[in-house]
C-alpha cells in the first residue's frame, strides 16, 4: 500500500511540477497547445487497449504474441482515430498529430502490460509503467529549462519517446518464461468493449474541459486553465 501511495504521489507531483515549469518557460500559445495535446494523449492512451486491459485484469490471459498483436491492433485503430480528430477538429500540425498517434499506440500497448502485472499483484511494476508518463513530463520540462527551448514540440516529442520506452520495457519484462505459453482463458471483445465504454465515460468527463475550451474561448485561456487544473486537479486526484 505504501509503495502504491508513493508512486501515485510522485506521479501527481511530477505532473503538477512539469506543468508549472512549462507554463513558466513556454509562451502562452505554446503552453496552451501543450495542454490540448496532453488532454488528447491522456484520453487516447487510456482508451487505446479498447478494454483489453480490463479483460487481462479479470482473466488469466497469457502475455504472448497473440495478446501483443491484439493490443497493437486495438491501439492502432484508436491512434488513427485520435490523430484524425487532432488534425481535423483542432488543425494541429502533422508532427504534433504524429506524436499523438505514437503516444496513443505505444501507450495502449504499455497499458496492457501494466494490466497483466496488476493481475499478478505486481503493483510496483504495474504502477511504474502506467504512471511513467507524468514523470517523463517532468524530465521533459527540466530538459526545456536547460536547453531554453520555447516550443511545445520538444516536451511532446519527449513524451512520445517515453511511451515507446515504457511499452518496450513492459513487454520485455513480461516476455521471460511466458512467451511460448498458450492461453486457456476465454476472451470476448464484447466484454472488452463494455469495459472500454465504461472507462471512456469517466475519461471524457475528466478531459472534456480542455477539449472544449479551444473552441469556445482561446488557446491563451486554455493555457490559464491548464495551470489551475495542474495545481488543483492533479493534487486533488492524488
């Protein structure tokens, strides 16, 4: 329990600290763009498994090539959809859209690995994977301070790289001793999608404000809101 509390606390402080640093060093428009992208990414990588992470938590599915292919296939579908939303609804640049796609796909694959560790009650590894994006954001913010960069692209690209590394590490750790096993547990996409729908309802409510503000107000207003939400929202959730 104490280990879990420590990881959640570090994650929440990392997210809040990263946002405060980035709000200080980035121009308002760039920080507003960063806030919007983070909302899309948080929504995307959490939904990317299409409920497969919930099924893995409840059924003894082996972490083999078959599960990895299912995870990657679901994540690719969600990644393409979210990239289209970013490009069509928010007129984001192609590099930013590509970064959102990478974060969503790699993050979805990472979440399935984290769910498998959780099903085995290996909570330290599970939480370290699922909460790693917030710590990567803090590293990205510190790198921005050192390099004196003033563009949102750099922390977003570092975040994308962090998702890829977390996915690779998670599945590399799962691979040992299990890769050749055949899963005997039943699997149903109906069950997975039911879980995904329930998960989506909560996630959309958490991110809806950041997704709506750019259409109703301005990107500078989103930047202001992002600072307040980072301080109050992340610490409240911890």
